[in-house]
C-alpha cells in the first residue's frame, strides 16, 4: 500500500513592519515648524517692549507685601500667557486625554496680553479663558469656526468697552522695528506656506486706503499708517493666517483676506476703532461654515449608494 508523502508546510511570511513615524517638519535653522510661530510672536513682543514698552506693568501692593518690597509690579501679559497655558493643559487633557502641544496656547496668551489694554487684571484672565475654551467648545464637524484669539479679544472689546481697550500704537517714524518683524515674519510664513494670506491682506489694505482717502479726504499715509503698528503685526501674521481657522484652498484663503480688508474698510468709514477684529470675527466664521457645508455636500454626493436586498 503506497502512502502519500507528507506535504511540507512553508513558514508563514512575517507581517510587514509598520512604516516609521514621520519626523516633525523642520523649518529654517533645523527648527521644528511648530516652534516657528512662537519665535515670531516672541520677536514681535520683544521689539515692541524694548521700543515702546507695550507689555506694561501694573502695581501690586500684594506682591510688594509678599516680597517685602522687592517686587512691586507685575505684567498682565505674563498673567494672560500663564492662564492660557494652564487652560490648554486642563482642557486638552480632559477633552482629548492627551497632553496638548503648548505652542498654540503660548501664542494665544501673548496675543491676549498685548492686544487688550485694561487697568484691571480680570479682563486678561477672562479673555485667555474664552480664547482657549472656544477651541474645544465651538466646533463644527471637528473644525473651528472662529480664530480663538480673535473671538476672545472681540468679545472683551464689545462686552466691556468701559474697562477694555485695544492696543493702538504705531512704530512711529522708526523703520527698524517694522523691518525686523517683516523680515522674520516673511521667512517664517513662507516656510509655513501662509505668506500669501498676509501679502494679500496687506495689498488689499493699501489699495483700499486710496478708497478711504477718496471718501474721507484724509491723507493716504494716515489711512495706511495702522498697518505699521504692533497690533496689525499680530493680526496679519497670526490671526488671519492661523491654519486651523482658515479655509483650505489657497484661492479661498486669499479671497477671505480681501473680504476681511473690505469689511474692515466699511467699519473704519463708520469710525469703528476695533475694525480689524470685528471684520475677521464676521468674515472668518462665515467662510469656514460655507466650506464645511460644501465639503459635507460633496462627501454626500460621492458616497456609494446603499445596496438593496
């Protein structure tokens, strides 16, 4: 009786190794791209502080008593930064279960501490809390509608005008602060792929200054001068270029920048002091909501039809 040979089983092939994790993108000088924006905003604050003292100091009898007179003042800007970072850590860990990267909170805290002016401390704390909380509380299909800093600053300026004002300094006739910020900002935003937004907004602002001049009779240099102030440096380099609160297509990003400049012009013609914040507050969320709706509509159309029984 012939017996069949026993088949030889070949060993199973080892499963393919998972692809290696992508290394964080590096910017110029080998820096992680996530640190480029904090470097830029720190430079803006440093130049503004050493040139005009925009961070300010508030007297604190409590600190004077606590330190036996060695420390008598504090900077509300640093209070805003600390509040933003602590809120980001608590909310990020509670909502997502992960430790958040703190670059965004640092930028938000500095923006709040510089852009609002108040003799009281509570507006800085409250504005930072509104800014960070909005990142987790106001989302549509996982996306932000408002720029967090713009939302917080606009809310404080609108709801507490008797206590809160906005930064309104210009670089005066000194050209070097503006050159330093624009050189560094251009390099960083070019690396991050966001420079076209800033340039589009700046160009629209300059062109619309001619329109405002024709309508108001004010000198053109007066109409274009706000673009040189530290407030506008934060606005054009951070608020309107924030990747998480801008539309995705390059053409729509440029279109939104022009619309923000146009709405701002209307506010300025009506003597609204905080025109850029309110313009972005209106245009930004509308543009984002339209894009979210459009993306959902396309996804629904491209979804496969259900197969019947």
